[in-house]
């Protein structure tokens, strides 16, 4: 394993996942002057990107940089200098099982999915450590919508990495004036912020769909942030990380716009639709729906109270209806805000 890394070492960037966010990150890396190889599962997505410079399935209407090539051969990513892993959280482990044996020792893998694995309750860095222990881990997490990013609209994000040289190299490799990564060495804080905010966004969407008003959304964001912090701190994350871009910043964005897949899911639930129906008709993934049971189970494991997340989990699972969940939350005992 190479002991150090420089920004010039990261000229070729692989992107594992051809959805909207993976495509947007590929565009960012290409715009920063990198050679980009994007792996997508769907052959028609690969063909369209290579032939028409567009991803019509996940990000239609946006021309992609000529530096981006697409492939269905996952093992080709092993020839890159670093890989951005944008596979949905619940699919990361089987994807890594396919890829790990081809990765060179010391390759930087930047985890871009936001979630907690069901069953194992593992963070994505823990999944990576189990399946590809010889690579170098980093986390990219923060507030940003794929359509804004691909258009070059200003976005700031967090790159979490325990190796300062690698972190600086990654910032240099993909940072641009309109895509501004900020560094931290707190991977746990970055991961918990990204995972929990998706669950809270579903709650805010439910409030929107039920027309509970802006005050209800503000209360859910604030009390949801308290839940996020309780879990993050219990797992070893730092308050400044949770209060930064990858925690509070991402929470505010995701809970304030129906562009968010998680908030729009919640809005549909608030309007009376079932989670199964809404999720069944979508091609894109709402990570909060899959992470909700894992977040609640992880909180229980550590003795952390997260009533908003628990209510979302119960609604998605069909154990309780939306109105009953709202009544239960509003009936909770009054308490000190600092608790």
C-alpha cells in the first residue's frame, strides 16, 4: 500500500452507480478535469451516456461531459485511481463482494450512499471494512440535489477521511468553485448525519402531505436534529460534524423541498397512499425508507430515544397509520428542550 497520496495521483475517477447522484458526481469529477469511468447496471443507460452524452433514465435533459465513459463491466473500475461508491446503502455489501477481489490494495473508496444496513446495523464504512479491508475509506455527504449539481449550481459538501493527505487529494480531485468539499476526520458523524436526515425528511413530508403547516415542519426538523445528534454522539461522532454540512445542512435541505425523494415519499404517505404503492412505482431509491428500521434498531441497541424516527418506521412498515402516528407524537409528555 502506498504510504502517501498526492492530488496528482487521482487523475482517473471511477463512479460505482449510474443513478442521478452517481451521474451528477461523474459530471463534477469530469468538470474538474478528471477522466471518469461510470459503472451502471442498466445497459441502456451505459449506451445512452456513451452515444448521446445523456442519462435519460435518471437525469434526463442534461448533457454530460465528454470525459465521462460508461461501462457495464464493474471490474474495469479497478483500473481507476479512486472510486466514488454511489450504490444504494442496502446494496453496497453485495456490490463490494463482486468488486473487492479486483481492487488494488490502498485504493481510495469514497462512500456516497447515505444509510444504515438492515440486519447488521452496520454503517457503510463498516460494510466497506468487512468486504474490502485493504482499501482506504472516505465518506462524501452533505446537502445537494443531483439536478442542481449537474447544472453547476453552488453546492457545499463534506468529505470525511482519517488520512489528511488523502482527504486533501480528494478535495483537489473533485472540488470546484461551485462544488465545495469541506474536510473532517469524523466519518461516524458524517455517516449518521446522512442516514438519519433521510428518515426525518419522510416525517416532514408526511406533515406536508397532511397540511400540518410550516411550524410542524420546523418542529420536526429541530426535534429530528436532536434525535440525529443523540445517536451520532452515542456512536462516537462529534457535535461540530453533526451541526455542519453533512448533518444539519443536509437535514435542512432534505426536509425543505419536495425535490427530495424522501420528503416526497412522506408527502405521498401524508396524502393517504401506502408506502408499498409509492415505492413500487419509483425507479429511484428513497434511502430513508430502507434505513428507518435500522436507525430505530441501532438507537434501541444504544438506549437512545428517537420517537420521530420510530414513528416513520412504524408508518412505512404498516404497523400504524399516519393519523395515529401524529396523535402519538403530539401526546408525548412535555419535557426540557435540552433532553
